[in-house]
């Protein structure tokens, strides 16, 4: 896919989102309760501002612009609030998945478990780390709500956008539960696709776009058109994420390529591999996939099975089909002339990536 990308636009917006997040967090500092240890606050300050693609704020901003909204500090703040909600989702997801790395650094629950160990405190370090990280995630969710409502837009605008925000929150939590269910269920392609639509796809692209457009006063027809673009693109984004979780470069992704395989994460790619595996491959998949003691050699064997069954090629085809469908829907969507090329570029960034 060849797209005329204007990278400075995205870079400048990311810098503005980060500045708004930093300012919001600084405003919370004086209100931190007296006597409460500051470890949670300082850890979240570092975690929220330490990297990230900022795709959700970008889609929110360009959803706003696509519906005729003009640039300004209020939409930057409203869009940046989605990054605090994303922090909540990441922290809780890492706990549930048992992931020890995030963005090249220890995950939040791992940081607090290590602190417990170094401090020689009583009790179980892993339990302390998980429980503290849960509170960190909860605080990020609360802060996201606060930042969104304090963004500076008119109350009626915030109310309209918040309706979509609330839907997004429910979908993410329901999707997380579906992810748990699918892990003990049939492991089918259909169930895996349902999980990624609920847990990640809409939350990454569709809902942020619709939140921005709703803030600008867009009607149901416009919101539906954005969903026709965002749903398949969000699916393609998550399918790419699942590929990178197994075949990516940890030095680039910041996550181990063993985590998803050790967890037995029920991805579309693994469902395809199981569906096409011969008897010997089925046996090895059963022995290796979901083994918490999986070593790099076993992971390499699993990756080869994924390739040999054709699952990786089929995932790449699915990514292309969904990306093409998204771009086709975008071409017909009632979006502003300014937003169209930028949303096209963001679509490319979402799926053609190594991170």
C-alpha cells in the first residue's frame, strides 16, 4: 500500500497529546492524598508518558476533524483522555495475561512485585504486584473520565461524545471476559474474531473515531460510515498485533515473543494453525502451545508449525482484505476533504508496522 503520508502532522499531534497528559498529571499531584505512598502516582506518571503509538487519540482527533471540528486545545485534551483509558486496559491486560514486559520495560505488576522483593516486605511479592497494579489501572480509568469531562468543550458536546465513550468502556470489559471464555472454549476462528472485534478493534479505531465525530455533533449516518471504515481496520490492526506477538522483534515491540505462546492466547492465527495441522503438528501444538515453561526452541518450533500450516499466509490475506474493505468504506464516507488523506495514512500506519 502506497500512501502520501504527512508524518509531521502525526508527530506534532502526538507531542501535543503528551503535553496535555503531562499537564493533567501535574494537576493531580497536589491532590494526592496526604500520607499515601507516592509509588502509585510516580509509576503511573512514567507509564502513561513512556511511549505508545497514540493511535486512539489520533483517530479521535481526526474523527472530530472529519465531522467539521476545528483544531484547538479542548479536542486535544478530550482525545488524550483516551490514552489514560488505554493505560487502564494495558495494565489490567498484562495482569490477566501474566506479561512481564510492556513497551520494553517491566509491566506495572512486575514493577511492584520487584519493589516488594527488594524491600523484603512480608507476604507474596506476586500478589502485591498484581493487587497494586489493579489499583493503578482503576485510577487510570477514573482519570480518563475526569480528563474527558474537563476537556473544555461545551457540556452538550461532552455529553454527546461521552455516550460513545461509555459504549467503548463496556465493550472493552466485555471483550476481556470473552477473551477468558475463549481460552477455555472451542478455540475456533469465529470466537477469536469476536474477541478481537469487542476487545480491541472497536476500541482502537471505531469508537475513538466516533467519539471525536460525536463531540463535533455528527449524526447517526456519519457515525455508521465511520464504523464501516473503523471495524475492518480495527480487525486488521489486531490481527497484525497477534502476528507481531509471535513473529515480531522484541527489541522493537517491547514484548516477549514467548508470552502469547506460553499463555495459550486464543488468537485467530492459532485457530487457523490448529484447523490445518496434520496429526503430528496437532500433537506438537497440544504439547507446546499454552505450556508455561515453553523455551525459545519450543517457540521456534511453534512458529514453524504456524508457517507450515499456512496460517501465517492466511492471516496476511485476512489483514489485506480487511484493510482494503476499510479503505473502500472510507472513500465513500462523508468525511472532510482534509481528514480523508490523513485517515488513509493512519490506516496504513495501523497495519503496516513492526511495533
